[in-house]
C-alpha cells in the first residue's frame, strides 16, 4: 500500500464520499486505514471514575484503502501514487498527476544510483 500515515486523502466512495482528511493509522495486512473525521461510529461507554457521565463517543472506524485517493501536494487534487528512484539511489513516492514528490521511502542504495 502506497498511502502512509500523515497523508491527506479524499474518500471516493461510500457514505463519506468527497470528504478529505488526514490518515491517522494504516493496517497493511487488512488493507485498511483510519482517516480523521471519516467513518465515524458511536462507542457507548459506561460511567467510570475517569468518565462519570458516560454516554456515547464518536470514534473513527477503519475504511478500505481502495475507497480513498491521495491528495497531490502541488495541485490539491486526488491522484494515484507512484514509486521512483532518484539519482542518488534513494526511493521516493510521487504524485502521478503532477510529478510532485510525496516523501522518501527508503535511503540511498548504491545499486540503484545513476552513474
């Protein structure tokens, strides 16, 4: 999965369609991610010492990764993410719509450096 925590994403299908938010956590095995303000569910809590009132809390629930697209940092539009090697051999993610860098993935390796 090419989406990482901290990325800005836009929901492209489901009940929260067209909502944008920041990725809070990613579960690679289940192919899901938690996005801030998306897929909110109620969690009922009993009264306790910490929370004497009790009640219902809003909580973000995981959403499938196929239902979101990353936002391009340059154009602010939804885009696919690609992977490329730089001249020094480091690997980075980039927005396919504009070619803008979205951060480095791995440090430089001599085998991938351009000579």
